[in-house]
C-alpha cells in the first residue's frame, strides 16, 4: 500500500524541480490550451444533452436545472457559473428534440473526443512514449475515458447539490451554529476530491501508451494534480470575486473565465502526469525491484 504514495527516493523538492523542468520542456501549457479549447466546445452541447436526458427521465427538468446551476455556482468562478446559469436558462431541451439533439450530440462527441485525444497526446509526451496502439483501440480508450469522466463529473455535481441540502437540513434540525456551514463546505469539497482523484488516476493509467499500467504509477500524480486543482480553482474564484477582468474582455469576460478554468484544469492534469513520469524514472534509476528497467518500463505497448 505504501508504494502507492511513494516518491521512490525523491524528495518533494527534487520532484518539484524535475516536474517543473519537464513540464516546460514538454510544453504542458500549450497542450493545456488545446485541451481546454476542445472541452469548451463540448461543454454546452454536453450540458444540453444532459438536460434532455434528465428531463425525459424525471418527466420535467426544472429541479435538475436548478441543481446544476447550484452545483456549478459552488465550484466554478462567479463569471463562469453565471454564463452557465444563463445558458441553462436559455436552453429549451424539449424544443430541440430530434434533429437538434442529433446536432448537439455531434458537437459534444467531436469536442469531447478531441479533448480526450489531447489529454492522451500530452500524457504520451509526459511519459516519453510514442503512440503505437491501433486506432480501434485508441478510439475505444477515448470513448471509455470520456464516458467514465462524465459519470464521475455527474457524481461530483450530485454530491455538491445533495450534500448542500443535507447540510442545511442537519443544521436546521440540530440548531447548529452558523460556522457549521463553513465546516460542511469543507466536507462537500472532500466529496468533490474523491471522484477527482479517481478521474486523474484513470487518465494516468489508461491514457498513455505504457506496458506497465499498475495503479502505483498513477496514484502519486493524481494526488498532486488534485492538490493543485482545488486551490487553483478557489484562487480563481477569489480573483474573479475581487479583481474582475471585465475592463479587458467586456462582455466576453465570462467566456474567458470558463476557458481559463478549463486551461488550469488541463495544466494540472499534465503536471500530475509529468510527476508520475519522474517518480517512475527515479525508481528505475534507483534499481527498485518492481521496475524491470528504464527502457522496457517506458516503452509503449505493442500493437497487439
């Protein structure tokens, strides 16, 4: 179990130095911009499809619309959440059933799959491997990861919505003091982090073209990525609340904010992958028994 969290002889300072150097060499932030742009194009069609599915499943989407708006408001910066709330309000899920839904599905698939492909490409670069898997296998991985990440995202959003409601009920029934709300907010963020860790681990385990996909090579980077994502998201919220950039972007400020949040999310994903790669290389250099050798460990899987 300890191996899941081991840095394999690296100090945190040395790991940070190696990761920063490799992140710069591998152009992590450029790849993050590519990923963020594709997921931005997929975001609203996916949201619309989700409203259609929820509306059909429960016979009316008003409650789910409010729940989605509430969950995004608690996670995203104010400008971005306001944009999403306005879009949800304007989207008429029932009115576009049929051809409109097919078009939305096409946009969602195009953006999501290209975004996932950007993640896979970036992780291959982080792990220093070439993509040699057949396209049929790559497409299967892309579809599987996209679906899994979407489900985990929904779980996180549901945890926020129903966790917030549960906290209010508990506080009201037990007559708890006002600062209980702050404590419960910490608990809610813990529920966000759990599916986030699982999401990052899945990306690191199945995204890059590696022979060895044991979880021990995925967990440290997932923890690092989640540790970076939470404060980055909170700092972005604080910045947007106190230092708005509307003077620069005007009416496009909300769009710029959402793109920036997606960009930051992509950056922490790739930085976590770079950290995993450096830990793995350190283990190979130190001759750990669970690493066969550096060249074999880091070569991509065969075309089988």
